């Protein structure tokens, strides 16, 4: 056994996916399973496919390349770099776009490979990350895209919450529908995809049908079961499909306040301390390089996270019913940022359990 280890429970993950796919399909919405939080790990993505997603989607073309043997259409989520246009048309069937220069590069590379690459144009409805903000610019882009032979315009999309924190509302959905109708009428075309958002749109499904929206790109809600507008657990899902195991390297009784003058810690901040007296302190061999302390949760509720440095995690085990010893393993669940970091850390072994 080697540690730290990230355990991925295939059945829990697949069941989360099924719950979200059923919810979305019942409203005429197909799910694009977003794999970026687990770096496009193919064994993990298999649970998405087995759970019924219609597409696999990722921000990084390297990840889509890793997924090439899974037989589901792939979507490139982040606006492609012109420098990666050739790889994008090779490993993605569809890409989200907002710059005509990039789309021209994609068209050219697609033609070179005898392909037609599918384009979804992104609309910025106010979150201020990617997408056309002015409607006239969007219409102009449509006109340009329709002239290109290597690409096919298949729809519109929007992304909310990720940057600006804007919570999706029915106003956003209505605006996207209106833009789609206007483009269809002006250019006499049909747009097959209206991609309404990410895990922050799930809360709308409780009371609405999201008329017109037929695609959602879901990451967080599949892996953790949480909708991301309010952080609620979606019915029928669990938050423990991914768990971290770390090994204890020291257990000692120590005071809770350091001795001496306090300067900056390893991350440049001046730390503060709560004096709880002498406590049982536990060191684990994992650190901020591998996880984010704010989004890491001990499964044993008697354990408190005190802090850490790049490669140490410091816990208070005084109130636990378990008498932890050096060499023992402590398990944690995580939220998005910790999971992202843990998957990216090459020091953490990943193991899918079935
Ligand atoms: C990351 C991302 C998603 C998925 O977001 P979640 O909140 O994890 O569901 C969807 N669309 C785009 C464009 C993204 O970058």
C-alpha cells in the first residue's frame, strides 16, 4: 500500500451520474459529463459513460486525448488556443468558441483532415468570462462562421457562475432562446444545441422545464452530487465518491500555541492560533501541494484540521474516539478545489474501486 491515495468509488460515481442524467433527460436535456476535475482520467470517465452521459467534455485538449478510446462525442470546453487548433479538430467533435480568428484556424485544420468540426458559439449573459457580450457581434460572427467550409455551426451556449458568481435564472434561459430564434430566422438555419450552463443551472430544474435548453455541461454535480448555485446535495447522489487517504507520520501531545515571536508562515501569512491547551496533534504526509485545506473534511468528525504546509497536514485528534497511532490511515472527503488539486498532484496515487 502506498499513500497518499485518492480512492474513486466507481459505483457511487456511476449512481450520481445516473441520478443527474435521469433528472436532465426527463426535461429533454442531454448531459455532457465534464471530466476536467479529474484530469480526464479514462477509468473514472468510464463511470460517466456507463451512467449515461451523451458527451464527454473537458477544458484541456490533453484530457480529451486521454479519453479518445471512450466512444462518446467529445466537447472542448475552453475556448481553443489557435496554437492547438489541429489537436482540437483531432480529439474534439465540438468546441465552444467566441473568436472568429480561432474558428478560421479550426476550419482550416479540419479541412486538412477532411473533417467538419462542430462549433457552438458562446454568449456572455453577464458572468463576464467567455462569450459574445454584444448581440450584434454574435450575429456578425454567425455570418462569418457560415462562410467557412471546415466548420458547422450547431448551436449556442452560455456559462455562468464560474467567474462572476452570477446565478442562472429563467431570464438567462429566455434570452438564450430568443437569440437562438433570432439567428435561425435571420440566417435560415437550424441550431440543434442550446447548451444552457453547468452545475449551477441544476437548481432551476426543480421548478422549470428550461424550455429550449437541450444540453447542460456538468462536472461538480456528477462527481460530488452538489448543484453549485447554492451548494445543495442533489437527490439520489452522494458526496463521497472521491476520498483521500493519508498516513500519519507523527502523533504527539503539544500546546496549541507556538512558542516564540510569530512571523510569516511558509505561505507568507502571519498565522493566528486558538489556545485550547495541550492537545493530541497528528501529522499526516500530505499538504497544500496536494489538497486545499478549506475544502478537505475528515470522515471522523472528532478530528479537526488545524492547518498545514506544502507537504504536511496538521490535525487535532484529542476529541476523537479513535486512538490514532503513527502509521494509521485517516480518510477525508473533499469539495471541488481539493479534488482538483488532488487529481493534479502526481504525489497522490489514484485508485478506482469497483
Ligand atoms: C468547467 C466547466 C463546466 C462544468 O462546470 P461544473 O460547475 O463543474 O458543472 C461547464 N462548462 C464550461 C465552459 C466549463 O468551463
